């Protein structure tokens, strides 16, 4: 793994292209979450993912999910509309509502 800092868009592109191993994606995502310029909707989604999945939150965000046509939740959440979908799903998981 290299220590180069990635942008959210780069992580998403590499996630889509399967150019990074899971550990590398998780490392870059963790670095991004420390970035004060990261969009608020991504921070909200990650916070809810942490509440729902604890230490597995980042892993949940990078793996394809059937609910989103086999796209990774991070890819869906890259815009405000997708983030709202993710917030709804994660809220249901947190509150024990069937998804």
C-alpha cells in the first residue's frame, strides 16, 4: 500500500474499477474522513454506518449491496440524493426495520 492521499472521487473510481484491494480502499477512506473539506453528506452517511456497523462501517460502504443494484454504498452516497437513500437504509438497520 502506498501513502498517497486520495480524493473521494479517486477512491470511488478505483472502487468501481476494482483497482485497489480492500485494505487500500479502507485506508484511503479513513484518511478521507479526516479531511475537513469532505462533503457533509458523506460524513453523515459514514456516521450512520458507524452507528449501524461499528468497526465494520467502512467495509459496509465499499462492498456492493443488493439494495443499490449491486453498487457499493459509497458510490451511491457520492451525491446528496444517494446519501439520503443511504441514510434511510442505515436508519432502518439501526432501528431494526426490515430492509
